[in-house]
């Protein structure tokens, strides 16, 4: 991995994991010192991050972490609800017992990662969460759709991390993944919409209910 790619990956992760907050100014000097490089690679990295929607470069003012666009988040959730319901139904129709065992393993890993408080890492928890969804997208041949979902990181991933870190939604996520697993295991398509809707829209309800205007400064105002 090149130095520029390493720096890009580190800053990208800091933004997605909310170590760098939406709206926060990014100091080129601090980054140069942190990575012991000149301004040229730092500016190149910031330009790439801007292209990914994670950074806003303001002429004569510098760079700052982009705000979260809540309208985009809502549309991504709407899209995912429609896709997820269809993909789960397709998955149930073709899943083997071995496939279902793999799903069960992800639920077990998710639960253990949360209970192991000494080594708990939110980013690891999120990765296990996503791995369950990825299994049924890949099994049904919808890899391209999954890749497109994963490209929505600048808004949706940060919204999910805000829900996770501030609302402490870990137990909700575990319960909902267990419910989705049970639906698939029992091949009961009648409950898919209810469970998927609860899983995808829960974050909006939690943030609205628990924090009111506390995080307004992180979102684009409309």
C-alpha cells in the first residue's frame, strides 16, 4: 500500500467512525505532522475524500468534514427496504442448510463481539452486522447491488455509526438480526417486511426520540 493510500484509508476510517465529526475543520498542517509528509500528498488525499463525499474543500478557507445529508439517508433506507425484502425472499427460496448455518454463525459472532466488553470495538461489530446482509446478496447473485449500497458510506454509514455510538443500539441490532435469521430458518416470508422495516428505520426513530436537536450541527439543514 502506498503512503497516499494509507493516509486516505486512515482519514476515511476516522470520518466514517465519527472520530472526525461532520463539519469539523481539517488542518493540513496537523496531517502533515501526523504522517510526516509534505502538503502535496495531503492535498491529493483530501481531494479524493472530497470526491467520495466525505470532505468539503472551501476555497481560501480549507477543508472540513462534510455534513450528513439526512434526505439522502432517508432515501437510502427507503431503497434498502425495498431491496432487502426482495433479496431475503429470493434467498429463502434457494438457501441450503449450509447457507443458513453461515447466517447463524454471523448472529453468534455479533452477540459474542458485544458481550466481550473488554475487547469490544464498534467498527468490528458493524462489520459483522454487514456480513450477514452480504451473505444473502451474494447468494442471490445481487453482488452489484450490494456494492452500490456500500458506496453510500458518506451519509448512510455515518448515520448508522451515530445511531450505534450515541444511541447504543447494539442490543436492538442483535435482536433484529436474530429475528431475521429465524425468519429465514423457518422460511417464513410473511414476516419479512415487518422485521426489515424495524431494522432499517429504527435508527431514525432512536435519534429523533432520544436526542431531539442535539446533533443538528452534524446534518445539512433544510
